[in-house]
């Protein structure tokens, strides 16, 4: 049995790897993934203005507010866009000449004209070739309003001490009644929210890939009638195991290749930009390191990492077994697509619960769902990062998955024996339930 099993697995993987489709797809991926990672650099290379700063020329007709405007703008707290996207310049040439230059080049530069006004104290005018960024416009407006208020206060003959008192910030001190409150852990949670999609989306896609491939493999053999020849040489159990191992090994191989392609793209990005791979995406490693050392929550996550990996692997095995059992019951890929709906519902429930987990903090039902097989792989690691569950729940999830896998393997083999050689859909469920009651 062992020799036959290894032969089927080896031939299955070799057949998939040697296909033209596999080679063409990977040639496309090894080009596309590095290109996508470095798309901003490519745009800049071909003359794009992906990160070109907007130049704002200040035409100060009051002759004394240029420096005040710059300082006030930089101190404004309501940032709507990054300061690196804006570059202020004092208008040295005539306004008309600059307007003509903007028209000819169709540039995104802006002219801000500041005027004195007896009634309104200040008025302003923005001149641009076309639409002005709403965030920049709002921040300019906030800055001008602040300057206008300052001028109004000064014109009211308010003393410097009273003026300082007006602008003095309110001092707020925090009092946490929760003695177990961990500020570092809260910072880790906030940081982790951005990483959650990076974790759940690849796993979601891998499971979908596995489910589709197993269904396609089994139905292809049934449709071509090659299933009867194979089963005459090996037992259904051996064939079932070989399909599970072959598909998962192929998916693992493709995932590793995509990680390599991504690493190539990151290395290219770091070489071009002259920064580290992680730093090229704006992540401060020193800050992350301080958060890790200060947070007991993240230390727990690191300790639970081997258990999380086991949970993910067992979940993929469980989905593979269920997909193989359901695929054996169908006679075509179209029938299988209808029958795989329960699996799709399970994985979608886990996917959306993981995305919305922060909105159900400390809810009992979300904790219960974190140990439910098929859903736990997506939800439990997310809740662990957020501090809503501990290692105990991860262990419970693993135990339940092992039980489910054992039941699937025991009764699923019986169903598989009946299903793979059945080409009729009449009374299929009755036959399958009868097969589950039979002894091996």
C-alpha cells in the first residue's frame, strides 16, 4: 500500500508541475508580483508624478503673513494629508506669469493669494488648473481661520498674558480603574488591526484553492472513467489519501513559490529605494521592537505561534477531507460546485467574523465561534492577537479539529468507496448514509 500511495502522490504532483498551465502561470507571477510591489517606482521611472509634492505659491499681498501662514500651517493638528505632499514657496514672479505657466504645463501647482480686508480682516483666493485636493483646501482654510482669529484678538487689545491663557492647552490626565490595563497591549492591538487582513486573506485563498482543486481532480477522473481503472489497482482509502496529499503538497509548493516571488520584489524595492525591506513600507522596526518587549500580549502570541500553525494545518486537512467526500458524491464539476456551498458558507463565516472581531469584543458568541472547527482557523488567531482569548482556547480548537478529522476519515472513507464509483444521483443520500453505517 505504501509503495502505491507514494507512486500516486509522486505521479500526481509531477503531472501538475509539468503542465504548460503551471509553467505559464508561474512565469506570469514571477514577473507580475515584483512589478506590483514596485509599481510606484515604475510609475516614477516612466515620468509619473506618483509622489510629486504639490507646490503652493503664496502671494502675500499683506506683506507680513507669509511666515505666519507657514508656521501656523505646520502647527495645525487636523492633518488631512502628509506634509511631504506639499511644498510652500513665496511668489517671486508676477501672478499672471505663474498662471500662464500652470496653464501651459497643466500642473497641479496652486497659487494662494492672501489679502487684507477691513470688514472680514482676511480674504483669500486659490488658483489652480483644475480640481484642488479637498484635504489640502480644508487645511489651508483652517490655517487662515486660525490666523484671522489671532489678528482679531490682537486688534481687541488683549494683553499677552490673557492671549497666552486663551491658547493654553487643557491638560488631561488618565486614570485607569482597571488595574490590569496594559497600555502596551492596547498599542499592539491597534498595530495588529492592520495586519489581520494580511493573515486571513492568504489562508482564505489557500483553502478555496484546495477545495476547488480536489473537486476538479476527482470529477476529472470520474468523467474520463479513469477512476475505475485506478480503483481496480489501489484501494479507495489509498486513492483518497493520495488525492489529499497531492493537492495539499501542490498548493504548498505554489504558495512557497509566490512567497519567493514576493521576496524578490521586496529585495528589488529595497535595492532601488536604498532602505531595508521592512522599512520600505514605512514600518519602524525599533518601534515594533519596543512594542513587542513591552507587551505581555504579544509575548503570549509568540508562545502560541506553534499551536496556531498546527491549527492552520489541521484546518486545511479538515477542509480537504470534506471536499474529497463531497466531490466523490458528484458526477461532474457543476454538481460539485453546488454541493460545496456548505464549505463556502463555513469559510465565509470565519472570514467575516475575523474582519469584524473588534466590534464584538468580549462577546460570548465570538469566543464560542473561535473554537468551532473550520471557523477557528480564521477567527482564533485574530482573537488571540486582540487579547480576547488565550492559549487554552487555541488548544481546545486543535482538539476539536482532531476529533472532526478522525470522524471524517473514519466515516468519509466509507462514503468515498460508494461515491467514487457511483454515476447516478438517484437516492444518492440514502446510499451514502447506508455506507456510513457499514463497517470497514
